[in-house]
C-alpha cells in the first residue's frame, strides 16, 4: 500500500510463509503494480487494502514494504467490516500512519519486518518474533545493552510508536497518536540531525512526551550529515535533551527500526519496561 516492490525480491518470504509456516498466502493486485514510485496508483492500492481489510477469511494483512504512499489512501479506507472481525496489520516505517489510526480504533497491530526484507542477512530474530506474534506464542523479553544516556526506572502501559517522522505527521489529524500513560518507541531513517531535533521539539510542544510512562529509542540509521555545518550533538543527545526534566525511564539503542534486527513490537499490547545500569528489558 506504499512504494512499489520488485516481485522477485519476495521469493524468500513466500518460501518461508508457505513452506515453513504452512500458511495460505493471498497476493494483492498491487504486488505486481507500479505507478511512478508507488505500488499502483492510489485507487488500486486503496482498493487492494480495503478488500483485505474486509475479507473475514484472512487472519493478517502484511505490507510487503514501506517507502511512501500509505498516508495518501488512509482517509478513504472504511474500517466498518474490519472491526467486526479484526486481524493483524503488519508493517513498519510508512505503515506507522496506519498503526496510529488503529490505536484510535482500539485494535492491536504489529510493527514488524516486511516480506521485502526476508531475504536479507541478519533478519532471523526479526522473522521469528513476527511468527511468534502471528501464531499467538509468547514473545520476549527483549533487551538492549547498557547505554550512557539511559534513565533507570520501571514503567508499565500499552506499547505504541513507530517511525518518528510519521508520528509527527499525524499530529493534529484523526490519526494522532495518544501517548499519555503509554510506553512510546521511536526510530527513523535517512533524516538529518536538525530534522530530528525539530521533530522532538514538536512532540514536546504538542505534549506527547509530557505524560509518557516510558520511552524506547530505537535505531536512527543512514543519517544525512551536513559536514559544512555540524549540528554538534548525536541523535541520542538530541533526544535526551528534549526529554530532560521528565521522570519516566528511557532506554537507547533498542533493536527496532530500519535494521536487520527489527524485533516485532505488538502495538497496543500491555508491556513493562525495566531500565537498570545493566541495560533495558521490554516484557509482554
């Protein structure tokens, strides 16, 4: 429902889904479609997703990739039949806008690896945690190492979050993500340091950081560095500055984001974050 994909790149995912997991795969029409950078024009992608949302025979709708395009079709989706028999919606990055919208509908979803990435090296844990969530098996606890910017403490609440850019873009819209009393995680890719700083300021000014239960900082990768005008701070230092003064626990360098080890995060699920001098754990 976002950017187009090379169909041949999905072969490893089809093999895992069909041969290893023994699930029936229903392919959307947009898998083989292309309209400029999109996986088909807006009408095709919306129709494709709407058909799958409405189909009571399906147990999950898995986005094959992110990129850009989900936001363009969100307001034209009808969730009436979907809410009669909810199913897992799976994806990350651009799919964050849909995850945020589902939080308003009180439906859980999965921020997790997408089929386009199944063939990459180092994705075993990402795929396995997705499988565990889809099949209703226990997942976690997840852990991250000690970090100098971590703030120790314990927090409990529903898990929410995703791509920082998209979380900021939904502010003030019907898909705006409520964060009070929740454990928020953030990640991003391809951004500049000043844009991350600006987005953190926007979250703070919009009071989306004020009443958090806890904050998980994932991976910020492929940063665009301005060598002629250095920003002067790292991503971690930028984020730490904007949450200074709040009392909730914070952990950095968590395995979620645009990296091979992108552990499945069940959005809306009750979770507990424990941050100590030895590192952090996320339990479900």
